[in-house]
C-alpha cells in the first residue's frame, strides 16, 4: 500500500488527479468494507447485518415469502479462551465462520454479531420452515465433525435459536429478540440444541429467569433442604448409607423438582455456592450418623469442572470431621464428556483424598463402556429406566445382567436405582446385583437416623423407617 501511494504522488498533475480520485475511491471501498465487515472472520458485522435484515424483510413482504433469523452462540467460549489462549479462540471463531459459509446458500447473510455470537438471515419460501431446521442440523453436525481436527483440537459446541418473519414477529427488533429468546431456550436445554421460537417461549423463559434469580437467594432465604434416601445391600435390605437429594421450597411455586432447578442452577452457575452448601450440610449430617453409614452426594457437571470443587470437598470434610471414606460423590457421564479440563485428573485428586466416586445413571445419555476402562470409579449405579423394565422387558433385563457382570469383573459394586417392587428386588438378587436403592427400601426423607446408640437396633430401625 505504502509504495503505491508514493508512485501515485510522482505522476503528472492531471494523472495525479485521476489517481488520487482512484485512491480516494479505494480508501472509500476499504473503509466501507471495514465498516461493514468483521475484521477477524470477514463476515458481515452487526451494522451490515441490520441493513441486510431490513432488506430481507422488505423483500419477503413484497414477494409474499419469509425470513428465518438464526441466533447462534458458542457454548462456554470463555473457557476456550481461558484454557487454550486467545489465539485458539480466534482460530475457533474463524473455523466456525468458514463452516457457516460452507453450509449456507449464497442468498443467506452470515454475520458475526457478538464476541462468540453469529447470526444468519435465510430467505425461505412460505411454509418451508423445515429448510431452516435442516440448515441448523447441518451446521451443528459440521461443527461437531470438524472442530476436533488437528487445526482446532478443541471440543466446540453451539446452540441455535430461530425465529420467522412474518409469522413470529413483524418488526425487525422483535424478530431479533425472538431469535435470541429461542437461543436462550436452546441453551437452557444443553448443548448443540436448536429451538424455534414459540408463542409461549417468552413466558417460559421469564419463568426460568425468575427461578434463576430466586435460586441465587434460596440459600440465604433458607428455602433449600436435603432429604436422604437409603442405599441398601440387595440380599438383606440392610442400609449401608444414604443418597442426599436436594429440595427447594419456593415461596410462589411450592416445591420445585431438582430435575427442573438443577439445570437452571448449572446454567446460572448458582450451582457452585449451592453445591458447596450441599457438601457441608451432608457431611455435617453424616458426621452425626453411626460410623458404618456413608453419604452419597450428587455433583453436577458444572460443579465437577469448577476449580473450587477440590477445596470445597476438603473444607467440608475438615469442617465437619467426617472421615473421607464415608463420603461418596455421584457423577454422571456428562461430566466426562462436557469437560474441557482433564476429568481423570479431578477424579484422581478426589480419590487421593480418600473420597469415593460412583458413576450415576449408568446406561443413559453419553454412556460408553470405555469410560469404565478410562476412569477409576468405585461404583456403578444402573439407571432406574432399566430397573422399571426388568420385569417385562427382556432387553432391560439383559442390560442389567451385562452391567452387573461387568461390575463383577471390574470388582466394582453395582447399585440398581429406582427399585419399587418386590418382584424387581427378587430379580435383581437373582441377577447377582449386590446393592439397591428405591422407594421399596425407603423414600427420600428429612430425618433418617434414629437416636438409638445401639448399632444393631439402629439397623433394625433403619429398615423400618418408611
Ligand atoms: P438421581 O441422582 O438419579 O437421583 C435419584 C432420583 O430418583 C431422585 O429424584 C429420587 O427421588 C428418585 N427415585 C429414587 N427412588 C425411586 C424409585 O423407586 N422410583 C422412582 N420413580 N424414582 C426414584 P429427585 O430427588 O427428584 O432428583 C432428580 C435428579 O436431580 C437426581 O437424579 C439428580 O440428578 C438431581 N439432583 C438431586 N439432588 C441433587 C443435588 O443435591 N445435587 C445435584 N447436582 N443434583 C441433584
Ligand atoms: Ca444420584
Ligand atoms: Ca441416578
């Protein structure tokens, strides 16, 4: 650029006039391009995206067609930057921009509209919203397939929200807002999810945001408490410990199921202080129990990834004096999949403290037998969906049999979750399943330990605590 400038200046006057005109024009084009494009990815920036969106909506209105607006965000992009550095973060953004360019038709406008956010404007025919769904599926699968490559050896996940013009919104502002609401709904659901805006999406999201807000205050408001469900030896129903399960008594909504509020606590990261509170409370409770009883605590994936987990465990043990071997942490396989840190390292450090680790809900979700080989677990908990089928479903029964026999070979105790009937209990004993849990042996309950000092009496009482 610099040498060209000099040569232009050295020309004769009339020519200089022509060249300086050319130079100005070039500068104008470059300036315009800088104004309209994102530096890093060369995609449209927010400014040109806004113009293109208005144009697309006007065109659709005049031609009786539609516009699909995609809001796309990268899951936990900050982690990628923090763990792998900004250079890798930039590489991931460029890679995603390329994938979007490759997946979209030329009539789409692709923009980088935030630090780790992208938007697509897709003109579509009326009643053809499936075109947008198939595009989003393609994008997700292309990203899954190509980000774990040698160029970007990072696990990248995204979420997508879609809203349609004119069905969902008539103004450009509302269309953007609705695509963002759909994106937030997708994020609440997990990773690599696509959500299309629906009429009640805003209401549902607002309820979630209220819950999220109240959850942040729940400990201080003393609305959280723990209940304990017995874990038993299958053959004689003797209680050897309890699983702690969290309960939230909300002022307006009453008791909210952990299946609903735990994912919200994870998304908002309230799970970190709540998880620390759970660890201390459960260790405190268990330290009052007879020595032969252990306590099992659920650890969510966000908590598992958090750097403060190890400190939280050791603080809870120190504060309450509970012996580490009486504490068992239950993690699901999503902790191993969604973890950017090294999960083996975390598991090893926890076990070095003397605390045990069980693999929960085994057989569902991201199940993989290789996890049993790669990670040193102390126990396998078979998901209750297999136990509920064990009486009538041959496949469920075969899966239970297979898991029990793997446990036996690996020398790992296996717990059957969700045992509700005598018949299920009998079948589990016949399959050689050593441990069990479920309503048959006891519902989760607030006060579980009788005051008797006599251990055999305690055991007797515990068996009849229902
Ligand atoms: P989970 O860890 O698999 O917990 C077992 C769930 O099964 C509990 O539901 C328990 O009440 C229920 N259950 C136990 N026995 C039976 C049975 O015989 N039949 C049936 N149908 N259900 C049975 P709950 O308490 O609603 O918890 C749901 C999930 O929420 C838990 O699944 C766990 O993933 C999560 N959760 C609960 N408490 C905590 C916590 O303190 N921390 C974390 N991170 N997650 C928690
Ligand atoms: Ca559990
Ligand atoms: Ca479970």
